[in-house]
C-alpha cells in the first residue's frame, strides 16, 4: 500500500476563545498514527502522510479524536496533495475580475454540493461577493474589503446546512506550491 501526502483543513481551530499550539496539534496527528506531520501557519492546516485510504474515514477519525482531545468539535476537511494542486490552479473567475478583487477565498467541503445547494450558493451573490462551485470547493470572490461584505462562514453554513472551512487562495497556493515537489517525486 502506498503512503499518500494529505492536507487537513480544520475549521475554527484557533477562534472563539480556543487556542491550540501547532506543536500540540502535530502531537495529536502523530497520536492518530500519521507520519511526516507538519503544520502550515497557525490556522489549522495540517500536512501528513498515511497509507492511502478513503478521506471521509480519516476526516471522521480526526474530528472525533480532536473533539475528545480538545473538548470541542473540529470539523475536518482533507485533500491529497494532488487534489490541492488542482484546487489551487482552478480558475473560477475571469482574470480581470480576479485582478480587481480584494480577496479570493476557497471553502473546503466534505462532499460536492448537489444542484439545489449549488443554486443556493449562487443566490448569495451581491455587488460585493461572487461565488463559483467546483467539485468539493466553493470559490468566494470579494470585490471590496471583506469587512464590507455581509457574507461569512456562518452565513454559508446556515444557508446550505453543511459545514465548511475557508482559506485564502494565497494560503492554498502556497500550500500547493510547497508540496508540489512530492507530486514530482511520486511521478518519477
């Protein structure tokens, strides 16, 4: 069986009065049986290796383990390094719209949205915010400062009835670039 490099995106790991040091988070992941565990910035991005397995099972195991260890729920969304490279490279908006925008954020979901949920996302569009759905991600383009937007993760989850975690596209691109070498090594 092959070891695969995974990236776990944890929702709300260091917000709402909760603080988890990254070395503690790494220890938890090692305790879950993962190897080559690293963290990337202090916002709940954990990179690790494991024998290839369904990500839904890993998400559930990590979420349950972190809930037990930390005492509060931590929604977990996992992508392989190859999946993350595709997410980072995806162009949901025209180049001129991206260049004019103040921010581009990416929501990670456990499952792709069905057609009805996709339509609900598109109803969130305003003169400030635009959205595109692709696979298990939702791309949020904010034309002005995010503080001027009424959109948030809470609004998203309430409207759709699903959990998600958002990351800035810059963070996603940096993560994908950092671990692209692993893709080259595996294909050689």
